[in-house]
C-alpha cells in the first residue's frame, strides 16, 4: 500500500474519496498560471442505488478509466502517534505494528498500516512517528470501487496530510514559511480537524468533536448577548473549566441559548489547549497564526476565535489558488475542500 509520503506530484488526476455511501471527487489540472483550475467536481450519494447502479452513475460522469488518487476520510482510519522505535528504517513498520496492537480498535492482523515521521526531523523535540492504521475491509472497498471504474490507483492519501499540504501552500502564498502554521478545518457537521505544520511537514494533529448543530449556533455577537443576559453563567475562555456533569442552579436557570454558549465555549477551550500544548512542546517554533475554514462562516469563525483566544486568526480562502472551486454549493465545497490538498502532494518522505 502506497501512502501519501511516497508518491509523485499529481498534476492532472482525479482526486476522490468514498466513505459511508458518499463519493466526492474533483479534477483540477494546472493551468498556464500555475494554478489548479477546477474542471470537474461534485458529491454523489449512493442512497438506495445498488452498487452496480451507483457505479453506472459515476461512469456517466466520465470518471471511468482515470488515474485516481484516493483520500481516506477520518472515520476510515486511525492516526496514532508513538515513540519512534530504535530499529532500522526497513523494520519500522513491523515494529510499529507490534507497538500499536493494543491501541487499534480491531485485531492487528485486520489492518493495513504505514508510518511517517512526526515533523521534519530537523528540530529539537520528541522523536515520534505517526502510524496510519486502516481496516483491511476499508482498503478493499476503496480498491473495489476503483476496479469497478477501471482506475489506476497509485496512492491512498489521508485527510491530515492533505490538510497539511493545503495550509503549507497558503503559508507560502502569504510569505509565512519561516514559522509554524496552524489550521482548523470544519468540513462536516460532526468534527473539526486541527493540524500544525512547519517546513511543509506535519508536526501535530487533533480531531475535535463538534456539538450538535454547531454550524447553526451563534459564535460571536450571539454569545456576547447571552453573556449580557446571564453574566453569572458565562465564563471567559481563560477561566472556563468544562462541566460535563450538568451545571449549577444558575446555569440551569439560563436559557437554551446559554446551553449553546457552554457547548461552543468548550470547543474554544479545546482549541486553546491544543495551541498551548504546541507552545510547550515546540517552544523553538512559535506559531505564525491560525487559519480556519467553516464554509460561508469562515470569516465569522476567524473573528470569533481571534477575540476569544487573542491569537492571529485568518480565514482560509482557496479561490485564488483553485479558480472555479467556489462555484459549487457551500455544503459540497466543505466536503470537497480537503481533496484540494491531495492535488498539492509533491513530497517524497524519507524515514
């Protein structure tokens, strides 16, 4: 199995994901300006179709016979971090398999795994490995779809490294490559992904669960209004300690909006804790800032987090680098955004 750190650049290829009956894809060849002009993209849901009928639907889109790079969604694999075992490079996978046998959620014989170094190997800090562990069944399903569509599948990528590629490209465009860079992407209703990279390598990643209905909740002025209405029940992020057991009488008397405020405040706390952990662990590489994406609320999210945490926060805007991407529906943009990072995959990693 070829994972993302072993491949070559994908200049004119189909990028796709296939998870839980949802197929997302895009094609974006490089144009004369060196930009990835999105020529074809979409999200297709299998619904009640049989697999044969669904494959025929994808064939009708002109997706048969492509050279396809597949990106696994977070629910399709585990990304673990372990101490790098003191073995030769050719023995790392076997050593990692032994080391994670109690950490995976299936039998160790039922997974496909690969490893990559945490960071660039040039900085002073802990010597760790990322281990990607996917169920064999998941890999077989992806390959089976590729076979049904006569694809050549040279590489299987993961969302964390795709996000790293995307944020590194944004940092390069902004001239901020001399420091570490954090990115927080909300690409579905249930989870956000935080990654920190430096020198175009992944150093840190964390998946953050979102409260139900997070995308529709008030984040900024709405929370301020709640704080004014119930000042005793509202706690700033610097002092907030999540109370998952219930709450005090004053909290119970607050409105349903106060419950939303508590849930989103917990989210801010977890983001802040992650950034604080980075500062303690990699003090030699201070963050240049945090980039965020939340569809059409990206700018709002950036402003809210900037006020709450006192960090430099900016919204990710891919329109300049990927012309045509913003022509699709917002919900589909959010789901397809990580696929853009696979287009930028050019590195060859050495363990």
